[in-house]
C-alpha cells in the first residue's frame, strides 16, 4: 500500500510543481517582510518524491489503539467526549453509530508531507498575529509555536494555548451538549501582552474530521446554491477553497474589481463519510468566518480537510503619495468580535445505509428551527410567480446642449398594474411582487425611509389603485427600499452618515468598468451608509409603512450585505448583525410580512419570502458537483424563487432545475424599452421589457405549478442526480418528481409533463 501511495503522491507533487507561485496563498500580507514558516510551504521550494512518501518507520494506528490513550471527559445519551492531555487531542464519539470524529488525524506522523505539514495536522489552533508598526502578519500553528495545557471540566475540556514568541495567550473551551460539541473562544479572555503584536485571525481545529486518502466522501459547501468537493479528487493543482461567509466586508474598497462569486448565505459546512456525517456551524462570530477546504495534495499533505477561520480584527490598505505598494493597517480599538463558537453535529440516518448532503441539510434545518427560532412561512403552501418591477432611475440627457441628470421613469404604477392584469389574464393565480425604486428618494439615490410614492410614477393615487388591485387579485406587492449607498438629503448626510474604513477614509463605493475592472468614471462614487444609521432608517420605515397601511416590505441589500464601520464609534460586522436582527424584529412588529431579496442565515427568522437565490455555485475548479443545498434547507420552511429567468441564457435549464429543487420562478420586468436604459444604472436590465415576456412568464409559472403539484409545503427528503440529464426529488409527504433536462419534461408521480406544452420553442431553445 505504501508503494502505491508513494507513486500517487509523487504524481500530485509533479502537478503542484507546475503551478506558478501566484496560484497559492501567501503567508504574509507584506511580501517583503520576514515571517514565521507557515503550515503549508505553499509556493516554496520544490518538493521531492521522498517528501511525499508515507513514513514507513511510523506504524499506522487504529482507532482502537488511539482510544486506548484517551480519557473520558464527559458523555450523555448520544455523545461522548474523550481527550488526551499529552498530545492535546480530542475524540467525539457518536454513540448512535460508533463513529469517532478526531480533532486531529491520529496518523499525522505517518502521513505524507514535510515536518511542518505534519505539525499543522497535529495543531488544534492556527493563529495569525499582526505587528502594525512593521505592517506585517505572521502565522503560527499551535503545535510548533505554543505550549498548550488541556484540562477536563464538568461539561468538557479546556485548552490554554500560550504562543510565547508572540506573547499571546488564547483559552478555548470544549462543551458537550445533547447533540453537538461546542468549541468556544471568549475574545475578552485573549491576552495580548505586547501591544505591537495583536491577534487578527484564529482557525480552530482545522483538521477536525480530516479524511485520509483511502477514505471516500465529500465536503458540503454552501457556496451559492451549494457544491460538493470530493475527497481525493485529483485537483491538487488548483487553489484551495476559501469562501467568506456572507461575502467580503465592502467597507474596504478595492481599486480594481475583486473576483466575484456567489454569496455564502449559510455559516456552515458538512463532512460526509459513508454512513456518518458531520454538520458544522459557526454559531457565534459567523460574520467574520471563512470556510476553507482542501483535498489531498493541495496543501502538500495526504489529507482532505474543511474548517472555519475567523478574522477577529479587520484590516485595510491605502496608498501613500506616489507609492504603488499599499500599506496595511488594522483595527485600533481592540477585538470587536466578543465570542467565537463552532458547533459540531454528528449526522446519521437510520433509514439509509449512507448519509448524504440531504441529511446534512436537514441537520442544519433542525438547527435553524431549534436554535435560531426560524419557523415555517404560511406562504410555502402554494406555487407563485415572483416578479421584480423597477420604477425609476437617474439619467443624463442634453437640455439646450448641456448635460442634465434627471429622474427617468421605467415602470409607472399604472404600467405595473397593466402587467399584472395581463399575467392574470394568462392564468397566473398567485403573484409575489418586489417593487424597486418606487419613491422619489430612492430614484434620486438618497436614503428612502418613508412610504411616499414617487410623483414621477403616478403618485399616491396611482399607487393606491395598484395596491387595491393587488389585494383583490391574490397578489402580494412588497414595496422595496435599498439604502446601501446614498447621496446627502432627507436627514442623512455624507459627512456624518458614511461608513469609515479601517484606514480612516470614507467608504465610497465605486462602479467598475466591465471590460477592464477599474473604476468607471462615468458614475460618481457613492457613500456607504453607516451601520450606525440603520436604527434611524429602520425606525422611520416601520413608522411610515404602518401609517400608510402597507403591510409588506422588502429591505433590499440589508438581508444579504453585512459590513462594519471603523470610525470613532466602531461597529464590527458581528455587532451590525446583532443590531440588524433587532431592527428586523421591530420592523416585523409594524410591517408583518417581509420579502428578502436573498437571505443570509441571521435574517431567516424574520422573512416570509426569499427571492433571487441562484441554482448554481461560484463554479470554482475544486468543486465537483453543484447541488441546490440552500433550497433543500428551505424546503418546507420558506418559499424560495430563482434568479431572473428572463435574464438567464439557458431559460429551460433554469426552470427545470427550479422544479428539481422545489423553487418558484422569478422574472424582472420594466415598461420602458431597453434602448432607453443606455447610460443608466439600469442598463443591465436590457432583457426585462415585459412586452416580450408576459406570455412565456405565465407559461413557466403554470409549468412549474403543475410539475410541483402535491409537493408544496413539504420538505425534500431525497435529491438524487440519476444521470447527467435526470434528477429525482422525493418529498417527505411521498410526492416525487423526475426532471429530464434533455427532453425538457418532468414526471410527477407517474404523469409526464412537457415544457413544450407551456412555453414557446424559441424560449426553450
């Protein structure tokens, strides 16, 4: 076996040696600064075949042999926690299956890789600290750069890591609960003995549940809709996966457009190994968490692993004078993330011989309902067509030979009613509408915190007529606001209400040129509304919508974008999240129904509809399979719609995959001709002219409604990719659909339904 392993790892080594240096993450933010050796040697000297060979002098240890050196810390009816205070290692035993989940690989010393990689595998913590005066960061693994003391407690164990060279001490507590293990860091207990050495990043148990090369299984990554990374997938030459939970902090504005991918809405990941699985969730500190995953060979080891790391101090960059090398700065006001907690839930399924990602999804769904207070929405019981209207925007036009920026109407209230009437005439029974830019303030790019219909779109009388029509025809209209960026006016001012960056500059959000990725100077940079101003904004919204008798609202980017303000009254992402939950709670008391245009986990408790969720991932090379993980989690809880069908190049594929995932379909509509959108911020809605889409939107709705008949309100129990063209979905109530992507058909409990009977061939393609 060792010779076979040696040959395989040699091949992986050769692949890795061909990858350029820039393909690997660096260990320091200051390329020229000295740094402690990190865990991975990524981008370093060439690795020889002998470095990758298994250490034949180190005998392999079995679970039974390793457990003989462990002590029982605590147990309950479902789980038991063991520890070894000499090697600083723990074992979580699932009593239902007998599966042992090790905090570190028990055969790390016998694995492939250099000594540094083996020490990383055996480390319980990776800590990055910054030296602000030197503009650099250094990475330390606990096994190499700390002394650790482990002791048993009444409900688990505690570990104190003392990084003596860094003069930093970090205590960690492990607590066993009925169905999960909690690993917790109280950041107020972190000791930074030297003020010029501050902790910026902590990774806890980066090899918990790591898989050896002989093991089969995969990681479940909630990237976009969801993706799987198979163990040992022969992708050692690609980048390791790193995904920031809830997206990057947009306070720090890059001069060139950063790489874009799908959002990570859920702060969790899964590990599946045959008949056992592990659902891991960042319960506290989720806003500063990043999901990391690598496969055998990617980090010069023979293991596959997935874990969280937490950026507990935010950094930023700025340029001095004509210098082209940015200077790195860090938060100056201490750690603004009060607590980090990661929960590890063992997953098994007595009804199946194998655990899969649906079991991981159901475990996370149970976490949402029992720990996060998420309840089932009444709106989940019937299929709906989701529609976005776009009211108005600003447009520069020549007046007497001079360029003047004026309000420009794209969909008046009267136009919206006409579209809805046509949809109803085409047989659409249930419609959910998000109406964007419907107030003058929103159109003028100011903070919109009052329910005041724009006179440009028809004013109060036309708006009320639209709302009356909707109420009488089973249509829910959600007037939307999106106050992420703003211009001065209406009680909000760029001098006082703009977010401050870590570098102490105002955060001005720019629009990037599509071709070159640099700032598009045609559009002015917009101020980012400070999290400190959200309390006032939400309070005004609740009062105004309530007085106007409007019972529905969409709060735009507030459900998907989270960021900090690092001025004199600092607000971290974690603080903003906690505050935002309170604002949403108060808003719901005044405006009972909330539609989320995308929904991060922390707002799921408050929303009734979730729109615009993609059915694909960021498509990173290391991914092996795309799955509708988010949709599976939400099934039986909240109704979910797709991204805009008419904005997609593959309409039929999107609609069919929506059916396979139990999703509703969504269309963007404007009443203006597309050529009138040129040189406006709506120019990306070139596809949305409703006159071309009403009939086909109604057809898509009726196709989805018939294809999902009998499934509404029930959760997905199985999701099986039968082949490249067929997907089977089984629901908890016994209903079943089989989607054929090639034939454009759906079989619902034996009845075959063809998309061609509902939608024109020119749309299906």
